C-alpha cells in the first residue's frame, strides 16, 4: 500500500545551479519510500517536465508537473524601482491537473520570459487569472507573497492576497503551504498560516521544498550555490541555506513534523489524486502544408517526385527507378509523412531560389529516391547503393529526420522564411543544456572550495581525455588520481563533492541548429524561453522532449564549406575570370552541380595529400590515409569519410581496407580479402566487394540480412539498430531468425553463427553510408575546385575565414606553397573580400583592422566612377566622416596605399595632406579657387623621409592585418626548422595529449607570474609562419632561459602538449636560441627527436616518391573478461616504461563474445620487449602491433 504523503514542492537539477536532485536518483528514493506520486516544481521553468514525466511514469509512479513561478508585485511589465531580485517577485507553486492546466502553465511560463523578465521570469495576477484553468496553486516558501506578509506582520495584506489567489484559482484549487525546515521564521509562519487557513477556510498542505536528495548532500548543495553566485565557501556574504533540512524527507518524517495538523499531509494525496495529466507521446503533429486547389498532399508529392526524377534522369525513368520511387511514395503516404516531405522541399526550394547554397544531403535522408527526386538531396541512392529503409522504417514508425546544411552566412534567411511561412508563433529554435562534466566539475568545485588553482588544475588534468568519462571511472583508470584521493583529505573532499554534482545541468543555451515547427501556436504544446544574453526565442524543451511530443524538428546547420564553394563559383563566373577559363564557344557558366565524379586531376591532388582547405580531408591523419589509400574513384572517398573514425582506426579495419584496395586481384580469379569473405558464403563477396571484404557501412549489415538471411529491409534495419545500440534481448531474438534464414539458403549453422558474430564485431564501427556519400560529395567538390581553380578556391577560403587569423595564416602559407602570390590590399583594386588578380590573390579591405564596414562602403562608392589618382586625391574625395585619420593609418600600414608612394612617407605626411584636402574642399564648395586653380589632383609636395626597414614594415603589417604579407621574419629559418623537425603551430591541435614536440618561432608575448613559493614562471606566446601557441615555462627553466626568451632572435622549444578543457598549450622542457650549436643533438637529449614535421614536408619535392617504410599505427592489447583489477595498473607501468609515439588501444572481450576497442591516452615505442612484457601479464597472443 502506498504512502499517504506525496512530495509536491521539489527542485531537480533543472533549477539550474540550485536544485541538486537527479531524476533517476529521485525515482529510486521515491520507490524506497513507497510513494504513489511525486511532483517537479523547478524555479521559473519547465525544462525537465517531459524527462521527469516519462521516467516517473515508466517507474510506475504518477508524475505531477508543476513549477515554482515568480509573481510580479504589480504588473509584469513594471521593471524598475527595485535593486534586489528578491523584491521584484514573489514565489508561487502551480501544479497541472490535466492537459488544459499544462497548456496554461506553458503559456504562463512563456509570457514570464517574453514579457515579464526582470531579474527573474515573472507573471502577474492578471495573466494568472487569464490562464488559471486546470491549475492548483500552493502559497510556496517564505518567499511566497502570503508568507512574506505574515513575516512582516502584515496580516491584513496576507488575508487579502490569500483570498485573491483563491478567487483566481478556485476555492478547491488553492492551498496554504507549511514546511518542516526547522527555521525559526518558518515555524512562526507555519503557525500563522494554520491560523489563516482556519479563519478563511483555505486548506493546508505540507511540503518539503526539496533542493537535494539526502541530508548529507547539504554541503554539496552549498557548493552548488557558490558556483551559481561566483562565491567561495569562505565568503561570509555568500548565499546559503542556514539548515541542512531541505532534503527529500520520508513520509514518516513529514507525518511526525505535522502530527498536530495531519490534514496537511493528507491533502498532499488529495491534490495528487486531482492531478491526472496524460501526455500522448509520439502522436505526430505536423504543420499543414497548403497544396494547389484540387490536389491532395499525396498526389501533389507524387507529381513533384515524378517530374523531378524525370528531369534528373534526362527525360526517361528506368524501371528500377520507377519501382523504387512508387514503393517509397507508398510508404511515405502510409506512414503519414507526405506533408513532411513537402515542407522540406518547400524551404529548400526557397533557399535555392534565393541562391542560398544548400548541401547535397546529410544523414540517412540521402538514402531516399523521393528526396532526391524533389531536390531535397543531390545523391542518387540507387547508383551508390543507399537504402530507403535506413531512413524510414515502416516497422519502426518514427518521425523522419532530415537535417539540412545551408550556407553559413545565409542560414538565418531560411529560418526567417519558415517563421513567416508557418507563423512566427509556430516556429522557434531549440534549447540545449550544458552539463557539469568530469574535468569541468572539478574546476567548479575547486573554485568554490577556494583550493589554489594550480592544485585544482593538477587534479583535473589527471582525468583521462576520454569521451563521456565519469570521475568514478577516472579514479579506476588513473593511479595518480586515486593516490591523491586516498592520501590527501582536501582532494578527497573535492572529488567527493564533484562526484555528487557531476552530470547536473549547468546552464541553458540555444542549440546550434535545431528548429521546431508546430501546427498551432507553440505554447499549445510547450513553454518558450529566452536566454538572457541572446536574441533567439527557444523552446524550454530539448530535442528529445520535442521528439517525444511528436512535433516537427529540423536541424538547419550552417556549413562554412558551402559558403566557400559559393564564393568560388561566383569568382570563377566573374567576367574577367570567364574570359580566362572558357572559350566563347563554351559559354556556359561554371556550376558545381555539373562536375564529373571521375576527374583525374582531382584524384591526383587527393592522392598527393594536398588537402589543406578540403572539406573533411585536411587533417594530418586524413592526409596520411589518402596517400596510403590512393583513392581513384568516388566510392573511395565515401569509404574514407567512414573509415577516419576512432573505431575503425583502432580496430585494424583501415589496414585491411587499404590492403584490399591496393593488393589487386590475382590472375584468373577474384581477390579474397577480409575475414568475412573467407567464409565463402554465396553472395557475401558481392555485398562486400566495394569495401574489400570488410563491413564498413550500416547499409551492408542490412544488405547481408536482407539478401542472405531473407529479412525484409525493414527487419534488417531493426537488426542494424539493435546491433548498434547493443540491445542484448533484441539481438538474441534476431540471431535465431538470422541463422534460420541463412540455413534456408543452404548455409551451415556453424558458418551462419560465425557470420553473425563477425557482423556483430564490425557493426559497432559501421557508419551510415548515406551520410558518408553526401559529405564525400562536398569533399570531392572542394578538391575539384582546388585542382582546377586553385586561385579562386583559395581566395574563397580566405574570404570565408577572414575573421580567423590562425586560419588566414595557414591559408597564406598554403598559397605560397602552391605558387600563388598574396598581394597586399590596394585602395583602388581591393574589394571587401579577397580578390583574384591573375595568378595572385589581393587582400580584401575587410581584413584590415580598424577599417569598418562603413569606411569600406565609402571607399568603394567613391572610386566607382573613377579611381584615386594620388594620396591627396584620396584624402580629398573619400568621405572624411567615415574614412578618418585612424582608418587611413591602418590602410597605410597594411600596404593599401603603396601605389601612392612609400609607406613611411605617406604616414609622415598624412596630417598635412588631410589638412590640404580639407582646405581644397572648403574652397571648392564656396566657389573659390586658389591662384593655381586647384584643379590639379596633388597641389603639394610631400616631405621625403627614409623608408621603413623590413622589420618595421612587417611589424606594421602585422599590426594592421594580424599577419605578414610581404615577408616574414622567420623566412630565413625555414631550412633550419625543417632540419630540426620543428612542428608548425597549426599541426599541434592534431597531436595527442602529453606528446613530445619541438616548436620554433618568435616570442611575441610574455606574462610573468609568481608561484605560491614566490618563484617566477612565465606564459609565453610563440609565433611561427603558421600561427601562435602559448607555452608554459616553469620556474627552474624560466630562471635558466630568461635571457634567451627576452632576446629578439627566434627560439627553439622542446616540450610536450598539454590539452585541457581550456585549450591547447605546450609545456616547455628546454629552450634554445636558434643559433645554438648542436641543436639537433640537444633536442635528442631532451627525448624530442621526432619524425618528419610539417616544415620538412613543405621542403620536399612534389614529384613521385618511393613508398614509405611500414610504420606501426597502433598497439592493441586484448583484455579478457577474466582480467582482475590489478591488470590495468600493471599495464600502465609497462606503457610508461616503453613511452613513444604509437597509440595504445584496449580490446575488451565480454563473456557473450562481444568485442569493443577503446583508445587510451597512452603512447608506446614498438618493440619485441614491449609485446613480451604485455603478454607476460595477459597471455600469449594478447598484444599486437598494427
């Protein structure tokens, strides 16, 4: 039998940085207390309502959805007159009785953010009266209006307020709330509330105002409040709860606390019985799409698809295409998604009609022929073996998920179109929540506990850089962290509190891409939210909750590469470029849509690894993979996108794929590669031919089940999903069906079971081929542009990243390697963005610091009729209100005025020329002329001064542009850096944590700080030809190298990478002047003698080279399920002993013969001794180099 008590006032983690209760923990406690129901009443929001409802319902309890709202003292529109948040609003608990109450609460909370926000999201009594239906109100805590009046001795006002709330909500829907928190002021208010309730015949209700789950969580909650307010636990004026009684009390505790007013506890159950909100999840709520008169959505979609497909296939539709299209359209109609496809088609057509670049597809939607036919995607799914059922499965009905890439600069226009098309109150962006992850929560808690930053940083950095790692896992993985936890009380407290707070939601923000569209105003379905520092209006529910509600959700992503392609296309089609690139006979404009997908020059560029700026293919690891794989067909690029992920890289799949591709077929027979094809199961080789005997794509799993085991494609998709999600029950059921299907096709049970287990092993790495194909197309398009229109492509890339100094520096370096000259900006020739001039690229004016958009407009407008003849002519004609002295100084420093004279002379004479120009304009405007007629363009002779030296010129360029154009102080050291295997700064991001590295460059900034022991250390910024990096120099080294660092000469630093949640730095181990003798030997002594660096690669000739000697890519250690807890520390010792550059992977084998491969943070030097020692712990054959 359930308890008579129901908690009705409770704050989960969605009372951000105030509530510390995780929903799963709450449910476990509620079941322990035998509760029938439990409520959620977060502060001023409904963020967690759907998650709470679903989880509580699933546990067999009744969920009650509510909110602790903020009530404005007067009108919600009054936003002044108070200096404290506490004075701007009162608290009130509102609970939903039914769906009408939920809708009204959603509307109220939306109004609170959109209309009433002042310190807090507030409603007022007028709007509460308008939307009071289906709601129950409780008078809340000491911050409620009635308790506040009673505390102040204003009994009449308290009576008046109580009667007003009763009138608004209804006599049966308003309760006076008493709480057992042991605060003296609360006990006095409780007494007065009991008297008031009896006097006015308003019922009482006992609540607990829970902010944390257990009494012992009180300190962790105090720390959480410090994190919220930016205080520390040692601050006397910090916000705090003065008692540790705000935990989730048991029914017995509540009954004891209110034994004198038992009806207050009994009323909790009565209220719970009144609350019967029934959400109906997964009922799709699509907006209405208006079709032409006389059409249905189904018939209209069919017409568009048939017409579109015929156009794409040049007039005739082959039978296999026709049958596939009919089948897909029938399935779309049956599932009720015709409107969905028309809505997507509509906004994509709008974008294309406005010349807004749209991606070729994203995700599984590229597997739909119907989507291809109506221009949602640009990938022919039949040609590339993509499956519709991977996108829409009739046996697993869920809303389609078509995500769309748009040009980064114009994505907002599409969102505006959708909002205007369906109604601004029907469209919103989607909220997302940041959570307190392992490293970040250590830093937050450490700050609140006032532990020195250096100590906290040391602890945080011991947490392995593994995705989604928890502190509990980290303590098991990292011996040093565990040692600190066990031996240092302050670190134990830090980690204990951090573990209690880990995973809590920390803040709300706008999702980068999510958009929701509803058939009725959104507030009929969910509450809205407006982040305080953003303009966007978002939902209060995240993506998952919106999906549960059945609302239409899209991801509108801004993809910079589409912007680059669009810019390149426009540059190519400019009149001057057209005359160079096309003959008059072939006058068709260049279009990225018309590219041949078998272009030799494009594949040559890719095989050479010249992929800087190429979508998805520019990392050093991908360049290495390209040179080894040697792609020569488009399908190879599809495979590359799927292969370059941690799973395949660590499992040996990549090596097997490359071996299969490059081995060639033996004479007189098929080549056999891969463990799967060796099973010799009829038909399997055909499915895996494209991927050389391995399962790389999820679609291949589906094809095997369909063609070899007689699954329908819909059933095959369920198998694929079960394998990917590791659903044991579903997989066991599917396994039997799979084996029976193969046996029916004359395959032995043993082979069938072997095949199933091998598929299971591969499936964990399987990638969505539809997504891979779509992104491979964008990669190919950018590679084609770079191969055939290198200058235009690089100009477009520079323009798209103009505000990213590091990227611009990288692209300038790439241009120089490609033989493309980078010209400084020119006042007569430069446009806003980078411009192609023959085989050179001219800087855009927008790249010049201190030259704003208004000044650029003024320059371009003024010279549109006639260019500037001289410096004086420029100063006289350019609008001096927009083009002031500081703007002209920046232009001179950047080299934009070089056509008018030497930079030093222009800078020296600037004031006098501007004065002369002003006098000239004044006389001209007054109708006067000087004795010389003032018709000449330059009436004064500028004073001659000595031109700046190279160092000054370069320094000025750097100041004006953020980088150098006409040279670089390090150019003379290029060969030296190559000889020393210096790593360019832009390649550091791709390196592993704590990896040894040599860097070199100029010291551009130095911050000297004092440690706690009063020693001096430094943070220095090193700049090379490709960017900058911050280097940490600890006291001993700083003491020895101060003279080297403070000089003007470049330095060489031997160190290692230091990756944290705040970014990448290098920790220096030693620092040398560039002219030091025996530098190579010195670096070897530091243990930093490295393989070929980016500098060395840039020195190499670009012609054919001999194949590189084989290198080990990974060290894989197989960890059986019998391994004990002592195994990992033992392995760690071995890895430390054989430290090197080869990454270590752990292959974990489960009792059910599942396997998974995890990448570790360790790197080893390959050797027989390493293998021998690892096998000494784990057994023969357990360690291997790949």
